């Protein structure tokens, strides 16, 4: 069982009459990218601020890297990296000077700083542009530099808040690939918030979904999908009629049947197989041209979860 680097126990934060985080219980395993997902205003930023010791809980507790978030906040911040709302870059400095300055803040030896600057800028494809003034760069390049800054002092845990927000699809995909490779190589744990659900599904080994400060789900992305996945088949062919629909609806493994624009859609019970229905259709005179299994998108799964909770 992997070691836990973040654990919360009924973590709660109130602001006057508003409960921003409500009894949150999560566990973040070491060496993984952990996705923390939820709509705007769901309590994600408040949670991160508590985990970094920047905001005290109203009740409950949390441990980050085995340190208490209230009593040992300085130790937590020293061992963590963070890219939150602002990049933290000095736009009048060059890329390498930005990282050099950050290394000095953490009192890293000069040789280690130079080595780390080259290592990270090469990892993110920025080494040839290291002398450029950061303010002249595109948003995608600045975000790569900001992630490099957050990871510069080799933290055990990095908080990344919407690192690909506002980036074009190609730049975002490049950053995701480079981030995943860096995580594998350095065995760092990443606590990631994102509204890009495809990004979360691809990158994260484990996710949590919150709404109105409450935890709705925690587990692997495929476990969330499995909870709400639609077992649906689309059948393309000839010979569909009311008798065929009635016959299919009478089968125990079938939930529902719809005929739309000459295409037959069959929703099956969990673990049921379409292969058992094919002989029945053929015997009834249906000419089957193609059978496609339809899978609900991860975005739909997420939306269904948060909308069900809001009802």
C-alpha cells in the first residue's frame, strides 16, 4: 500500500454564514498525480490554502507530509511547491534568472542551482530560450517556466492550480506530457486542480470530486466512469420494426430500446453482452451491418455526478 502524503479528517472551513469546505476526508498517495475536481466555488482553493497552512480550519484536521497543517505550516511550505492563482514569475528577468533567484531563496548551493536550471529547462523544452526575458514569452511557455519554478527545489509535493488554463490545445498537451514525465522521473506527488476533465482522466491516478465543499467521490478515474457508464450499443442495419423492438424489450438483459433515424439503440444491464441478442435479431430477419458500443464521456460522468448531488 502506497504511503499517504495528504490525509484530511473532517476538514471544515466556515466564512461567516458560508461553509466553504464541509467535513472533507481525502487521502493522497505518494508519487501520483491526484486530481481535485469540482465546479467553481466548490471549495478547491480554500482546501489548498488550508493544506498549505495559509488558512486555519474551522474544525477537523489535516496532515501534509506527516506535518499538521496548523502547528507545522512552515515545515509544510518548505517541503512543497505551488503554482496557484499567480505564476510567481518576474517578467523582467530571463527564464534562467527566474529559476536562479528561486534557488537562492531556498539557499541551494550555486552548483546545484545551475544544474537544476539546465535540467528543468531542458525537460520543458526551454533551454535554448533561457536568456529570453520571461515577459516576452507566450502563456504556454510562461506556464512551463512557472511549473519548473514550483518544482525547482525538488519538493516532495507540488500543488498545481489550473496549470493549463488559457493555453491552446497543443501547448496544453505538451505541458501535460512533460509534467507526467517529470513526475515519473522525480517521483514527486502532484495535487492538481483542473476544469479540463479529459486532462484529469489522462493524467491522474486518483481523483476527488467535490461540490459545495462536500466530497462526492474519491478513487480512480475508471472507477468513477464505471459507476455511471452507459452500457449502450448502436446497431446499424435493415429490417427494424415494432415487432423487433417488442422482442428486444422482453429480454431480461435489456433496459431500453430506441429506434432513431433508422438506427437501433439498446441499453443493457450491467455485465450483459450484446452477443446474446445478435442471433435473435438475425433470426427475426434483421440485416446487421455494424454494431458499435457507445461509452459515456468522462465529462458527462462528472456532470451527472455533480448535478445529481445538487438536486
